[in-house]
C-alpha cells in the first residue's frame, strides 16, 4: 500500500460535522494500510468572508497582509481536522504550507510553487502520523513571506505534494461526484465522466470548470500524477484524470464537456490609431501590471478615421488595476477612451475529437442561435471553441449546447451535495 494525498475542499469541511465526517474517511484510508497526507481548504465560505472583511478595512489591501489574512482560513481547518482525527484514536499533525516545504515565488495573491521540500511531512509519516497540510499557501523563496496561490489553490498544493512525495494518486474530494459534462449546478442532466485526459481537463479548467484548478492539472500532467476527483459525501467512484484510460470501458469522448465562466470582464480600448506597435503598447501596459488576459478581438478600422477598437477579456478581480494601468499609458498609446463591461459570460465546448470532426463549430453556433443567444467574441484552440455572451444568457446557452451535443444523461440527475457554489 502506497502513499496517497487526499484534498478536501471547503464545502467538505464546512462545519464541525463535516470535519468529523472527513476525519473518519481519512482514518479509513490509514486503516487500509496507506500513508496518508491530507490537504485541506478553509471551512465553507471562510476565504470569501475574509476577503469581504479586508475590503471593509481597505479598498486595496497590500498583497503581503492580504495573504497573511487569507492563510488564516486554512490554519483553522487543518488544526480542527487534526484534533478530530486524534479523537478517533489516530495520530495526526497539522502543518502550514511553509512548514510543509511549499516554496513559492513572491507574487502575492497568485504565487507559483517553485519547489516542494516536504522533509517534515516525511518524518511525520515515518513516525506513523497522518499529515494534515494547509492548502493554498506557501512561503516565498527570497523574502520568506507568506504567500497564497490564487483562489482554489489547494488543488495545486495537493498535486504538488503528491509529486514531491511520489504518491500513487492524488484524490480531490469535493461536493459533486466527479467531473461532469457541465457544471451540475447549471445542467441537471450533466453526466459524470469516468475518465478524462489531462489535455481535455486542462481546457475545461482553463475555461471555468472550477472543479479542478487549471494550474493543478498542469502540474499533474507535468509530473504524471493521476488525479481522482470524487465526492467526500458519497462512496462512489469519481472521475480519473490521467494520461491513459485506466479502466477497460473508458475511451476518449469526441466532446468532453461544456464549461462556463462568469468571472471575467471585458475592456474595450476605443479609438486606437491603426498602426504597428499599438497592440504591443496596450498589452505591455497590462502585462506590466501582472494581469493575465484571455480573449482578444480587434475591429476592422474605419478607413475614414484610421482608428480601431481593441477588446479583451480578463478576470473581473483584475479589472480595476487594468483600467488604472491603461489610463496611465493613455497619452503614450494615444487611444480615445476605455469601456468596461462586467456583465459578460463565456461558454466553451471542449473535446479532442473536434480536431477530426469538421461539423462541431457549426453545430455549436447553431445551438446558440436556436437558443437566441448573441455572440460577442469568439476564440478557438485545437480542442476548444469559446464564445463570450451576455452574462444573463450563460445558463441557457450551456444547457442548449449540452443538449445539442447529445451530452444529456437520461437517468440520474447530477447531485450537488453541499457548498454554496460561491
Ligand atoms: P471545493 O470547495 O471542493 O474546492 P469547488 O467549489 O472549488 O469545490 O469545486 C466544485 C464545484 O465545481 C461543484 O460544486 C460544481 O458546481 C463546480 N463545477 C463546475 N464545472 C464542473 C464540472 N464540469 N464538473 C463538476 N463540477 C463542476
Ligand atoms: N480557501 C481557498 C479559496 O477559497 C483555497 C481553496 O479552497 O482551494 O480559494
Ligand atoms: Mg476548488
């Protein structure tokens, strides 16, 4: 029996009962002969509540202090979980990210893991303990400050530890039975996927399926760590994410699923001179503010004015900073004005099979048009098509596309066991 890393999300440890339930599950794995490392998120909506609190004190809190605050959430759950396990008669020790050897760069609020040195975790395991590690946090290599990995970052902590400890599997426990063909909160007829490739899972995660964080899937692919996404509320098999199908009945689907995302906003830079170097200057200003952008469109310039508009999407949370950065560079770039729109949503269809099935794009657009959904931006990769629409249209669009591609299940409705989906 090898080493397993189990990660429990906030909805699985939302209250004392949840913590006790999860503790039993962890002890079961230990009794089955595994060495068990547990990564735990903050209880329920704690992280959101801490963010709300910070905003009441300061509209733009300093990154260092913000991280110090947010990591408190995981400290609470890790200590309580260790206590609950001890109460069941088993040895457990909790560790902060820093104590567990999670070393990051020093970009506060979205630090990247650059090394994992889990010496203390190894020792704890060798002494017969269950090791509990606070997710979503690390310590910066140069300044030795506490950092966080970005929202949902506990998934990444879990996979990074699994890689560093050479675990046989990384189990991600959440409030649904696995990865579905669409978010079960939106599409009741979504189907559970038995196996999905890293490649397709990466695209789903990048397109907003927050059941797994994009960075965690990237990490798992790089180190070839199989992930098993499953519910902490049921005993069912979940979804395996790996390079190759594991069971005998699973094979690559043409379309893996439909993802949606309402966490982005759109900025339009109006009246940009249509000459070389303008786009470079705009996106340099945004990049220098450490902001990642997603989709871009440039309109055809009106011949009479020689001016064009450039729109791009970015996380809403970065909207303010992007506007500030562009305003500062306004004179140098020479555009007229900026428009900010946070009422947008993105719908993406993902599947490696679309490489070889030419009708997929046409069917996708047909489904959207039949549902009366207007498309504002389009982007594609080899295995994904994404469109931006009005935020109000997103649920209807996801449901329509899911049906049109024959993904609806005809049996059990997808179950959401807990959480607020916040
Ligand atoms: P945790 O607190 O366990 O990290 P998250 O809220 O981050 O849980 O992720 C689980 C949620 O992801 C589910 O409740 C579901 O609403 C959402 N989700 C979005 N897309 C999918 C999908 N394709 N399959 C399963 N869940 C999805
Ligand atoms: N507690 C953090 C968050 O809510 C990290 C995580 O849950 O993965 O984003
Ligand atoms: Mg999550």
